[in-house]
C-alpha cells in the first residue's frame, strides 16, 4: 500500500509540473498525462482555455489523478482497496455436493420451490458456488431436464423443472 501511495504522490507531482508548463504555452499536458485525451488536446490548442482552464485545473488535479488511478485498477481487475475482482468465492463448507449429488440437491431445492429455481436459491440450498450451480443447471438444460426463462417481475434467470 505504501508503494501505491508513493506512486500516486509521484503522479500528482508530475501532474502539477506539467500544469505549470502550461502557463508557458503548452497547456493540457497534465490532462493528457492523466488520460483525458480530448480535453488535453483542447487545452493544448487553446493555451489551456486561455489560461482560465489551466488555472482551474490546479484545483482539479488531485481528482484527475485519483480517477486515473481508479481506472487503471479497474482495468487490472483490482478494486480500489487492492482486492482482485475476478477471484472465485471460497466456500466455508467442508463437504460440498459435486456432480450427481449436486444435481440431486438442486432437484430437491426445485421441488421445495414448486419446480422453479434460480441460481441464488440453488447456492443457498446446496452450499455450492455460483459457478458450480450455474454449470450444473446449464448441463441439466442441455440434457432437456429444465427450461430457462426470466422472471417477469425481477428479470432474474429462472430454471423450470417441468417434470416436478
């Protein structure tokens, strides 16, 4: 985290230096540096919007740097707190149903829900991960055991067990 703070401070310092260069005729370099290409080019062509925009940007630079860093983290798949976004959920249960056991548990859950089941309900009932439940339900769909539809009220994907 300390390294990230130093990098952000360095980016902030460089942005202020580039903004200062704008008062000597090359306005907008700080905007280009922080990923604001369109307005950076506009500032470059208009002397920082006739130095008014350049002056206002002295107050806006910290937000520009924060936004640029946030966008970089999102592109890298990391939250603002440094946690990977695409990491699989780790189950806390020791024994999770797999394969046919999971299918049987999902059928039992659907039976309790009048033959209609969502992935979230399946996860809650079985304790398996969202990916496992969804993959098993899709496998059952491909085999013709269930039909897929959307809930007319919520729009959620629902699986109809037509044999129940």
